[in-house]
């Protein structure tokens, strides 16, 4: 009976030793995973830390660009109006005789 108890205790001890060895392996694996995650987190932090400032600068630049684009749109409308008025004036000038009428009037004044 004593031999049975000793063999059972040895077997239980070996099972516990095996479990302790597996727990140690698991702990080392978790430690490596933790180190990897920490280094990844540090790298991401290093990359993304300046991101809010860059985003704010981008937003400011975009707003300024929108305002400038709007101003240019208004200027374009003004230039288009001026060009259409000049075109209309040119059409009316040609219908009335254009330079011939002007030259005749200019000659009369000169003589």
C-alpha cells in the first residue's frame, strides 16, 4: 500500500511539475506578447501623436482655401459680366458703323 501511495504521489508531483512548466511557458509567451504590444503601442503613439495638430492645420488650410475659392468665384463672375458688356458694346459698335462713323466724325472735327 505504501508503494501505491508513493507512486501516486510521484505521478501527482510529475503532473504538477508538467503543469508548472506549461504555466511558465504560457507566462513567457504572455510576456513576449505584452512586450510586442507595448512596442507597437509606442510606435503608433509616436506616429499619431502629432496627428491632431496636423489635422487642425489641414482644416485651417482647407477653410482658407474655400474662402479664397469663393472670392475667386466672385471675381470670375465680375470679369464675365465685364466681358459680356464689352462683347455687347462691340456688337452695338459694329451695328452702328463702327470705325467708319468715328473716322467721318473725326475728319469733320479736324477740317
